[in-house]
C-alpha cells in the first residue's frame, strides 16, 4: 500500500473527531432551522450544527486551502492556494448531514467528504480521496484513496476518538444482492422504470432515504443505487461536488462504476459547485445495463 498522504489523514482524523459530537448533538436538532440552503432545500437544525462543526474542524487542518459545503453559498478560504503546484493545498467539499430528513424518523444519516486537488468546481478526476461517515447503530467511516477503500469504526473513549480499521480492502461483491432507487415512480422516465422492473425481479429492495446508508448497502452486499433523472428534474436531486463525485470515487475504487446515465460521474465538468446530477452507482455490469437501458 502506498504511504498515506498526511494531509488526507489529517482531514479524516478531523472528520472522525467530529463524528461523536455530531451524533451526540442530534437528539435536540430534529427540527427545521427555518432557512433554505443554496439548493433551495429546507435546512434542519442538525444540518447547521454539523456544517459549523465540520467547517471549523476542516478549515483548521494544515493543507486545507478551501472549504465548500452543501449548506453554504460560497467557498471558505482556509489559507493556501489550492492546486497551484508544489506544497499546494486541497479543497474539501462536504455534505455535512446526508439524509437529514431521516432525523425525524430516526433512521440512518451520514457525512460525505471529497478531497480535491483543484479549485472548485472541479471534476471528480481531481479527487485525491473521498469518504463518508455513516451514523448507523455503529458509527463507521469509509475512506478511499488511490490505494483502495477501507472501513473503520469510529468510537469516542474518554474524551478522545479512535479509528479502528475493520476492513482494509473493501471491494464490491461480485454477485449483487440489493438495489435502492430514489424519487417517486410516476416521476421516473419510462426507460428507467423499465430497467427498475427488471432489477426488481433480480435483487432485493433496500432503500432508506439517505444516500450514504443506501450506498453502504451496495458496497457491503453488491448491487445498484440510483437517484435518477426525473421527468421534471432531468438533473435529479443529488449534488455533483458534495455527493455524487465522492460516492463515485469510493465505489469505483472498490471495483464498481458510477454514471449519470451516459458519462462516468468522475468525468462530468461542473458549471457551479451546487450543480445537481443523476447518479447510478454499483456493480459494473448493472451500471452498464442501466446505460444501455437509458440509451
Ligand atoms: P441531504 O439530506 O443531504 O439533502 O440529501 C438527501 C438525499 C440523499 O441522501 C437521498 O438519497 C435523497 O436525498 C432522498 O431523497 P428523497 O427523500 O426525495 O427520497
Ligand atoms: Mn445529501
Ligand atoms: Mn445534507
């Protein structure tokens, strides 16, 4: 395994260090904050809390030059030019709380992190690492870099936070078992509905309404997750910089594939940091079939 990038390690140390605090803060933050985010979605109190904590933690990491969040209009300058050559800094993009509509129903949520070696917006090819925290019954963190993908358990012990690797080479299983597709069926384009009808005969439905939780099922059991293009929303729901690119990077490093229906997610050229994109991600043969079905 290549020696880990110390800045990437420091970034994921910082993310792990916030996780127990974010989890502990959620019980009192299951309500709307009263504001909307740059995507025009209602922001929960938990979203704001996670965004502030992660913003403070990540901008304090040496080697982070810029910080962008799903919950903030503009990038935060954290010092150091991003992508400018030797000794340059990274841009970190986060979805502080993915699946925060699950706060009310107490279901899975996560934090998504992308570490880009270029000023944002950038393509996923500029990612040097990506990861997510999954707030399930156990707090886990999945981290991908050019050496592969690992799963860790994050625990708070006596004021410090430990990261324990539980799987050091996470790969998508060859035989897929599960699928989860977002959006309302009547809003799906006909070609996607026809593909879904085939998949329903082959795989088991696992959909929890938080991309991180649903993608973690696919990484664990094999299969396909999608938040598709919708008839009235051809760009789908998920955001390229904060959600689709980091997830595509992780799944591709684990041996899978990710597409917007036509193009590898990592090759998409964004216009703005809050751009949305349809996301179809999972085992390569299923993603290939999906691309053929949507042609
Ligand atoms: P976020 O909470 O960061 O806005 O993301 C929610 C996303 C994603 O987690 C999930 O796949 C999708 O929205 C679910 O959308 P619906 O609730 O519309 O199904
Ligand atoms: Mn999200
Ligand atoms: Mn979010």
